[in-house]
C-alpha cells in the first residue's frame, strides 16, 4: 500500500463536495426509477471506491473514501426504502431488514461513520418496533439503559473494530425521550428504577476496572448522582469521565454535550423554585470540577 499522505483540509473538503455531488446526481438521474436495483448498484460502486482507496494515496484516496461513504449510505438507504415499499414492511420487518444490512455491511465498509450510521438506523427502527407494540415508555428507557451499558463496555475494553458499534448505539439511547416528547408524555420517563439500574451498571464497570483499588465512597457518589439526576445526566457524566481517562477528544465532546443537554432538560422539568434550581446548577459545577481534579491526579497530572 502506498505511503500515507496528509491531504490539506480545503482539498479534502472540495473532494468531499465532489463525491457527494456525484452521488446526488446519480440519485436524481436514476434512483427514483427502481430504488432496489440502483441501491444495489450504488453499494457495488461504494465497494469499488473503497478498494481503490486501499490501493492509492493522497487526494485520490481521499476522494475514493468520500465517494465510498456517499455511495454506501445512499445505496443502503435506497435498498431499504425500495424493499420496504415493495414488500409493505411494518416496523418489525424493517428492523430485521436493517439489522441484516448492518451485519452484512459492517465487515465490508470499514469507515467508522458508515458503520455507526448503519447501526444507528437499525437500533432506532428497533425502538420504533417496540413503540408500535405499545411497550410502556418506562420499559423503553430500560432498554435504553441496557444498550448504553453495552456501548460503554465496548468503549472501555472492546476492540477497535467494535467501537463504531458503540458510536451507533449511543445516540439511539435518546430514542425513548424523542418518542415521549413527540407525544407529550415525558412524565412517564426518568423513574427511580432506571436511574438506579444505570448507576448500578456504572458501579459494576468501575469495580471491574479498579478491582483492588475500588473506592466505596466513589461508588456511592455514582449511585447518588444517578438517583438525584436523570439517566441522561448520568450517561453524559460517565462518557465525560471515560473521555478524560482515555484522553479521547470525541468521548469528551459526546459526554459534555449529553451532560449539558440532560442537565438543561432536568432544570426546565423541575417543579420547584429558582433558588433550588440554582443550587442544582452549582452542585453540578462542583461535581464536574471535582471529577476533573480526580481524573488529573497521579500519572494524568500536568
């Protein structure tokens, strides 16, 4: 394989624009006539582009990777919508179809964003299936907590090849909240059971990682945070802590975003006075600073 060359950002941006424009042109000219066959054609084109990317370098490789991503996502989307329209699939059948597509394309298309988006689509369709079966929102949140535990375990000790699976699962954990917001039934979420379950899962991960250095006070703090906040706050804090521990910028951004969004949601949903809400915000800031100081001790200190 040729030696890797770094492509300037502007060149990469222009190549990405050209690749996605080419795919959109193909969709405009051909796709609406037969979505299934042209979806398969675009998937084949994506596979060819990925093969070319593995044999070239520089700008050609960058263009081939962008084209592979564009053709792959559009092709799988066309194939899915074409088959669901042709066979009149319900939410359950759509979930099975997307799960099969994700499993088959995962080893073929190796770009992280391609794998993550395909997995995300399958998991969201799975939640839609559960909603179609009238599963209570509180149990949808339980499924969300379980999926978060799976994704968190992959991020902690999983192989690099499985990390896109975790990145696809994590955004889908907000699906129950999305369904309930759409139907104005958010009061059915954020029960004590799910918060306690999430806190217990995070304590189990903490005990697994620390073993003999397990700190009972920190475990109690995790359970307390889970109990007094909501699932989103606890998930965001867990991702943020893992991001600092692994020095991963992506995890830090994801954790900070989830923590801030969930904290804002908690703030505006609290049926209490502004003074108590201000106390919550001050406590959250102190906890964040304390967590940062704790993570920067020892070999992580600067």
